[in-house]
C-alpha cells in the first residue's frame, strides 16, 4: 500500500522478506485445508481456509492503510503529536467509526457471551489488556527518554 501511494520505498532485502511472508501465508492456507480435509484436500475445507486467509489479508491491508494515513497525517500536520497521542487518536477514531455497526450487528451476541463467560476468564482478559497497554506505554516512554540522551 505504501509503495502504491509512494509513501515508502522498498529495497531488495525487504522485497525478499515480503515474498517469503506471502509464500508462508499461501502454504499455511494450503496446509490448513489439508489438515481439515484429512488425506485429501476437500473443496469445502479449502474454501473455508481461503475465506479465513482473505479475512486476515483484509485486516493486513487495513493495517497498512492506517499506517499510511498516520505517515501522511504526521507529514502534513502543523502540530506534531508524539507516538502515544497519535495512536490514541487513531484508536479513538476507529472505535467511534465501528461502535454503532458493532452494537447493531453483534450487540445481543456480545451481551449473551459476556454473561456466559466465567468470572476468572473476564478478570484474566482485563488483566492482560491492562498489561498490554502498560507495556506499550512504558516502551514508548523509555524510547522517548533514550532519544533525549
């Protein structure tokens, strides 16, 4: 995406790494279809595996568009945001854009699954979410300190 919109450049080693990544995804898709279909690859398991890979690739494209938007926003912005604030604004924008469709399409399902889940699983999930947020913020803080010296 960044190459198509001329936001970034790609050298030979990066191109080789991306090629290996793409080949890995294709082999994983094919291997997943074989594992589900037994000794022979069934068309149903291959279609399901391709559908799953398509969802993952779409998510990766959306991630690439988000990164590209961040680069363009940072280059064209008069007020510079640090990485943490820029990420926070991007997450807020995405959450607000997806909140209504998510609630309309999956609200009842989410409420039902929330009350079915065990208390320990909810606490563990919240703890891991907080740990993830703390580690990201601490990493960015340490990186900002190291750049000052």
